[in-house]
């Protein structure tokens, strides 16, 4: 069977209970042309912890699942050891050559690894026996012909070869399609450093921005330093302003200023305003891009704005009503309308007629503790930040608060109980 088809399959215990999903296959590349041994599977549990399951524990591979001989497996977090190679993360997309005389079209030309064929030997060990490749030099717009060749005819899959830069990432990116940014960030963090950087460079700016926002601070800074300044500025432009401000706030002032100057002024201006506030105040926690309308907007317009898929559920829970201009800092703040209230009103009604003027506002200087008490007291997940002159500056959401209340390494933990 081929390794790539195992990716994402449900792993079941002997009683049929789900244990997790296959994320990779661990192999060891041996000296010379000896077939690599397949050591086991990297299985991701529901808690996002990744564990190692020895291949000898696998009793059956079905189209939609992998079944183990026992449910008694080690829950220790998987850590890649020296000499071990991840088949999907490190081998696929490698550039190799073939010396198979029966495939003259591959002689003296590069080919790209697209899959690994694995099989069980008479001794019950699993080995990599075949390699599926495509010719690297295909006609423009056409994919090369797929060839499956025996391992002994493959040249270029040693530990040294796999450590060389410039490897493709198309197979890895396919695995990330449909995954949430937080899960992609977790998967990238588990990659060897060389592969991590190759994936990061291949992601488009918006996707990379979404992923960076889900990484721990140290990983964000390390990643940013590996990007060229212009690319780093493009990624910061694609990030939410509050997340970009948090990241820039961790950098030396001179480096942060250099990046801000490279950013589009329209994107850098709200970030600069956020950097004026201490990061543990309402002004430092807020996003400057909440849902803002004037009083003459209809309920239908407000609901359409709240439906924006780019908004978090917390940020879409309140619509803020102001006098023009509606860009922050806005004209005079009039009040807010709760999403539930909008759902109860006729679509043609004006939001100015259903404004809640009783909700207490946050000041940009309010401390993190004060913001936390505010959410607890009013049972809210979003709150307005208004200055002394009644200008709406932005909104704080509960996820911003949690991000600062949790330990610095909370993103590196599988679940909050650890």
C-alpha cells in the first residue's frame, strides 16, 4: 500500500473505538540500497497530542481506517529521534534520480517523489519497497507521467540528500487544505526546521498570516526573522491589526519601525494606534475593526455585516452605532445593538431605533483585570472601547482576554488540563 493514502485515516482499537488519526509514517533510511524500515505511525489524538504507534501494532488497513491489535499504547508525546524520517513531511516532494534500465526516460533526469509504497515482509517487518515519482521536466501545464520504481533503483534519498534545501512542499500543502489555521500552526511546529521554513515560504500571505496568529510568541518572532523584510511586512498587513501589534511589540523598536514603514499606510496606521497603548490594557487588547454602522443603517444591513465569515463569532455578536465617520476612531459613539436583538427585528427597521445605550463602555486605559471583570459582570463576549471624547476606538473580545490570561506557553499544550 502507499503511504499517502494512510494520511488522515481513523485509527481504531481492537474494540472499534476511535483513538485518533494518522498524521505521518516514521521510517529509518539505511545505508546503501537497503530498503528503509517502517517503524510506525504518528497518530494525532483528539487532544491534538501526537503519539507514536509501532507498525507491528497494526493488524488491518481498510479504505477508511487503520485497526490496531491492542488499545494499550503509549500516550507519550511523539518526538522524532536521530535517524528517523517522516515519510510524508520529509520524503514526499524530494528530488531523486532513477538508474532503472527499464525506464530510460528517467535516466539522467530529475524526478519528484509523490508517494512511497510500503509492504510487510515474511518476518512481519514493514519496509519501503517502491517509490512513486513523476518526471520533473514536464511540459508546461501538464503533469509528468507517474512511474513506480523499486527502491534499489532510486538515487537521492539518503539522510544527507533529505537535508538539502529547495525541496518542494506541494504534498504537504495538500494535507493542510481544509485544516483550521490553529491546526496548521501546530502541524508546522512539529516539522523539522528545514521543512518548516520551506512550508512557510510556500504559503500565500493571507494563509501564512492566519497561521502565524495561532503560534506562540517565540515561534512568531523566529518565523518573521526568516522572511525577507518586504515579505514580513506583507504578512503583517494580512494579519489582524491587534495580532500584528502584539507581534511588533515583541520586537526591538528599530526593527518594528522598519517593518511599519514597509507596510501600506492604511494597514500600518491602526497598528501604530494600538502600539500606543500598553498590551495589558483595553486599548492594547482591542481590535480597531469591529462592526460599525451609522444610525440610518437597516437591520438587514447590520445582519449582512455580522455574517462576514472573516469575523470571529465574538466580534460579530455586537454591532456598534456611531455618527460619521464609521472608521475608527469614529464620530460620536451612540451605543450598540446585540446580534440577538437584530434577529428579532424586521429587516427594514433602522438600527438607530433599537440601540442599547445602557451598556457600560471600556476605557482604553482599563487594565486586563478590569476588562475581565467587565465580561464576567455583563455576560458579554465583546465590548466597546471608547475614549474621553466619545469616539469608538475599537472592541475587545473575550478571545483577546483569554490569550493574555492563559500561560505564555498555552499554545504548546495539548489541552488546558496540562
